[in-house]
C-alpha cells in the first residue's frame, strides 16, 4: 500500500509539474471538484433539515442518488490511479522486495509472536530482518534510522529503543512503523496514573467518560463491580443490568485526521467468572442485553472510545510537523467498565495489546494476541502485497488542478485517502470506530445555518467514502438502516463459522516451553522436528486450527485438544489430528506430526584427574526427606570387595566428576550403581547360557517387567529377533538354542472394565498352566512385579497359588516398585510428592514381606529414584527401557562406543559395561532388536546375577 501510494504520488507530481491534467489525474481533479459541490449541497441539507418536510421523498432521493454517483466516480478514479501505478511497478526490472525490520527486544526467536510476524510478512513478499534492538540493527544504524526499509515492527520490549532511534519527522511516505508517538505520549502516566493529556488539558476526568487515573500500570487489579449501579439510566425504561469489564482492541491508523478501527474480538470479564474470555463483543452484548439494547450498547462503546481519542489527540495538534508518518499505526487496549448501564466508562488505557486477564495455562493469551496481530497485518498490508517498489517522495504539493474550487490535496492526504478506501472496502475483523457518521451529523447540525460552509477537508472526503460503502451495503440489503458503517461483518471469516471443516489447517502450534520447530511453522507443512534439553521432561501443547469449524485431537480421534506430554530421552512423536466432527463419525482431514528429541544428560569426558561422586536422590524430587540429595563426595571402602547376598542391597549411583558441587562437570556416560559394601558381578554370556539351560522363566507384570524379560532374552540368545508390546500371554520356546523357555503374562489389564479384568490369581494360574511341565525347583523361576500396582496381598497370593500347584520350591524374584506417574500428564493419574513418599514406604513393606516368604527381591525403586528424569517413551514416565530395531550396518560404531564407555570400577555395575557382549553377537544378524536403557540394564543385570549365583568369580 505504501509503495503503491508513493508511486502514485510521484506520478501525480510529475504530471502537475508538466501542467498536464490528462488521464486519471485529470479525472481525479474533476471528481474532487464535483464531489466538493455535492458535499456542499449535502451539508446545506443537513443544516436545513428541520425546514424541509421529512416526507418529501422526491427532494431527498435524487440528492442521495447524486451523492452516491459522485462518490462512486471519485472512488473509481482513486482505483484507476492505483491500477496505473501497479502496472508501472510490475514493469520494473528487476523487481525489488520491500524490507521489514522486526525488533524483538526480549522475545526469543521461538516466541509465537515473532514466528507469526516472520510467516505472515514472508507470505506478503517482505524481506524480513530480525534484530533485538534498534541500536543493533544494521538497517537502522545509519541515516537516523529511516533508510533502506519499508516497515518497522517494534515488539513491546523494543518500543523504547525505537523511539530513541527513529526520527519520525524524517520518515519517507512509504515507510510504516507500528508506533504513534503522539498516542504514546498522550496516554503516558503523568503520575499516580493520571493520563498525560489530562494533566496538560483544560479537561477534567469528569468531563470525559473515563477515570482520570486510567493511564496507570495494568498491575493494579481492576475489579469487576459487584453491585449494579443504574442511576444514569432512564427511570421509565431501565436497560438490562450489565456488569462487566471489557478489553476493546483499537487500531489507530491516523491521528490527524483521526482514523481508528475496533477489532471484533474483545476480552470480557464478569463477576461470575474468574478469568476473561475472548469472544466477539457484539455476541456478548447480544447475549446479555438482547438485540435492541445491545445495538445501543455497542454504539456507546464506539462513542466513548472516540471521545477519549479525540480529547487526547487535540492536545497534540499544535505539535504537528510538516512531515508526519502517514502510514504509522498503533494497536491499543481500552478497558471499559459496565456498571449496570449501557454506557461504559474507560478505566484503563494501554498503548499495546493487554490480554493479561486471559489464562496463560491454556495459551489463550498467545492465541488471542496472535489472532489480532495477524488480522492487523493483513488489514494494513494485504491490499498492496503485489508491490515491491520503494519510491522516494519529498512532500510535493498536489496543487492547482486548474480550478478545482480550492480543493488541494497533498501527497500525504492522497496517501491517507487511498489507504482508507482500501481498508473500508475490504472485509476484515476490524470495524470502523472513527470517523463516525453519527458524530459528523450531530456536529454539522449544531453549527449555525447562516454561517458559510467551511472549506472541504480530508475528513469530509473520508466521511463520504464511509457513506458510499454504507449506502452500497444498505442497497444490497434492501434497507436504509445499517448496524455497522462499513461492509466489515465479522472478526472471523465465514469459513470459520460453525459448519463443515473446509480449511483443515492449523493456525499455530503453541507449546510450553516454546519449541523451536524445524522447519519453522507453516500451515501447509505437516511434519516438524524439535529438540529439548535434558531437564525438559514435559511439554504442554495446544494446536490451534485456522477454522473454528475444525476440531483438533492429539494422538487419536478422541484425544484432547490440549495436553501435557512427557518427553522421554531420545525420540518422541506427537500426532495432531485435524478433524471434521460435523458428521456422526469424525473424519480426519489432516495429520500434523511433531518429532521431539530430548537430549541426554550433558556429559564432560574425563581425561585427567577427577573425583568420584555419589547420589541417592535428585534434589528436584526428595523422596527421602531425611537423606541427602544431589551429588556428594564418595568415600570408597577399603575392605576387599565381596559379592552381594541379595538383589535389594542398599546402594547409590556413583559418577566421576571434576567437582561434586557441579553436576555439569561429570562424565555421565560412566555413571554406575554401587551397592553398599558389595558388588553385583556381571554374568558372562557363556556362563549365563549354561546357567539357563533347562530352565523355565515366567514373568507376570506390566511393561516394566516385560522390559526385563526382553533384556534377559537378548543377553541369553545373543539377539532379540522377536519383539512386541504384548498385553496378553507370550511364550518363547526357542531361547538358548531351544534349551530355555520364557513366558509372560501382562497384568493388570487396566484398559478393561473392572468387572471383566482377570484377577492376579487368574493371570498367575494362566501363565503357570501355559508353561507346563514345570519342575518344583529353582530350575523354574517366577519374576513378578511392575511399576506401582504390586502390594503385599499379591505376594500372599503367589505363595498360596504355588503351594496349591506344588511349586513351593521354585525361585521367586520380586521386582519391587519403581518411579513413574510423577509428572502432571493429562489423562492419567499424577502422584504428588507426598504420595511418592508414601510409595517409598510401601516399597519397603513389599521388600520385607518378600524376604519373609523367602523370595529374592530386586529393589528397582531405589535404583530409579535418583534417575527419575531418565525415563524413555511412554506417558507414565515409568519406562526405563526401549526396544529399537538394529541393522547390521550399526555394528562397528556402536560397539566401539560401548567399549570406550565400559571402564567402570570393579565394584560398581555400569549402565554400559554389560552391553558389549550382547551387541557384538546380536548385531551381525541381518535384522534384530536391541533393548536400550541404562537404568533398566542395571536392574536387569542384578536379576541375572540372582538367577545365576554360582557363576560368580
């Protein structure tokens, strides 16, 4: 738009210098002249309105038709000039792209507001340059900051930098800044919240529909009034009581003459709601007041804001400069209070967007902000996206026009008219706020009828453009009365109304913490990748569709639209389904996928001297409040190492570090489990195979128990060739060359209704019967346990069933409880710190009971407690293993890395030291699977050492 107008004005100046009024420019001069005469007739008719019979249709209708026709010619001439300038621009070779500078201030590149500016401006064919502040931008350092760019966007934390650096009086006509210094000064705080324009004005707060302290910090709590005050309403016909606080978002595009628009979306707070809601203001007023009164209330909103803006800017008119910024704009927030009357009062004015009353937890603040900002960019820039020239014009005067009755328009005024005409005719989310037809009529009628009409002004031309489109709209609707003085109907496009999902795309993907998506988000791209640090264990995500008729579900058809996701180490995948729910059966229209990679704990390789540190628990989750947390110096025992006599020997994690006071100096690849006063030996594969010959191992439990089973199979069989996330009964007879057998029964089957779930006794009997024949000795092994379902009653059931089945002498190994369900994840239970501490005590009871029955115990709770952040995939955050497919090409690299990482102490069980033998023999297979997960590996190796105690050195 700016480039178009500048091109237009350059041509206009050249034509005028030639004293030639041929072509569209001559038409414009004639149009303005005729238009002036028509406006004078219309203005005189307004003054003499009472003297003319109201029913004289014959004298009224022709004037209205003449006004309509003359205005149409005037607008047609403007558009002809615009088209001519566009043709000239298209013929430029090579075409030049307009440059925009976005100053982000403290906003990060992953902020959705920054991403929105980049995406929309690139779509509008702008060349985008991102900088923090004006002082650091290469485009703003020279020429007082006004050279080489078309658009400057200063985000809230960079506004002061812009005002310091940019000389607004030197801006060229095609340049736009999203700030209006006059407004910022007028509504600044002069002290105690007093608006600056009131402090230097003869006006007082009581003469305006606003509180004098409306320019104070928004940190002050604005309270929605609790009691209805209706004294201002007529006694004979009181309006319905309306008690609310409303944030109205106003776009000011010119200060002299004043031009402003109001976004259809407002944020409404009532005394029945704790949080604000973003909705169309017209819908809210209609719901609260009904059709007639709501129309009056909306008119009062526009009148009140218009009066305050006029009063604020009237104090700045004497400070005008010849070269003002014609295309600059300002987005503002007016907070209005309704206290029982349809006439609101302004209680807060912000010179930027204020959405603080919306919930931040549900991303409503970001969504509403982005919606308004995107609408603003399209409203101001879309009408001229095809232009790319940046013409330099120096305020040449459009003068003379050979007898145009004194009508003289400067280049700035041409620019303003063309911009306004484009904005008025384009349907958008913005409604015209000022100039308003009602205020113009009242001011005209109040002036003396005997006084000569004042000269035609730009404001008169603006009003005529508004009247033209209003009359055009009224004629198309077949009525003389319109609710809105423009053809702009709604905040959202018709495709976004309720109905079918015709545009199944996302507007944005909102996350907390903000994810840096690769590639940057674009509604047309369906697959993204992102990386998060080790300490990021959850991501809250809410995708927002372009159309409100479309629904968004996460992961599945019936999934939520917003959820907290646990992010396990390595790769996680989030599927976003955009569906059309208009039919009985929802239809998936589009699927977006976000792959999230979570980094491992940062590790510093040890090449020289180091100290050994130990830890029991993380300070972020103190399960045992009476014991230390975090890294502590490890004092190694001087006694000769001995093997542990049980799998639940208390212990701690040890790791080499440069300093125990900083976990960033540790080599976390070498972290190992160290039992107190003993060690768990590694069982070499040949000894393990010999130990497992003719043995049958039964597993009963959940997926954590299944992870131990697959680890055992891979270690014994040298490979894992069969794998699945089974939730039923499994039987493997080909283990160890057919000399060993493993079976598995999933328990509990939580997805079934309670009345249909197999009991623990039934599941245990099932796996026993399927594994027959069994011998009543330690050649038969039962491994029972899971995350958190196991209790002492289950152990009594094991004893009863084994006695009844004549299997009382088999080896029973109890896998105790483990960490999990400690994150606030939607759709599943989430344990508080107190509940986790209770779980620790329950785990101690299980160990005591198991020992009483003579069972072996693997204390997985103590092992997982200190490394609870190192979970892998799964919503429960309880999985410390993952099965991955391994191709033979990965042999050399991975084997080498495992060898390099296996230099742990002899008495500690390294997370990696047992991997080497398995990988070396498993990976030469054409295609096999590998159980990864260092924490699962540690307690699985303890299981192997308890199954084969005679293989110890």
